[in-house]
């Protein structure tokens, strides 16, 4: 995993992250992004964890 400095904070953050904006949301706001059900969310999280993200 590649890490980068976060400005002058001294923190190191991953160069790659995993967005979860479509997980668990309903209604007009979340519906605009999409809708990922629990089973698919778990599958995607497992894939990312296995890949070291």
C-alpha cells in the first residue's frame, strides 16, 4: 500500500481509499448515488480488505 503525507499535518494516508457513499442510504439524496445492499457491501469490503485497502 502506498501512503502519502497529508499536507503539513504529519499524517500519512493511503493513496487509495474505498468510497462507501452508496452503502445503506435510501431516499432522494442517497438514491442519486446508488443503492448497495448489505450482502454486496460486505462482499466489496471483503475484497478491499483482502487486497490490503
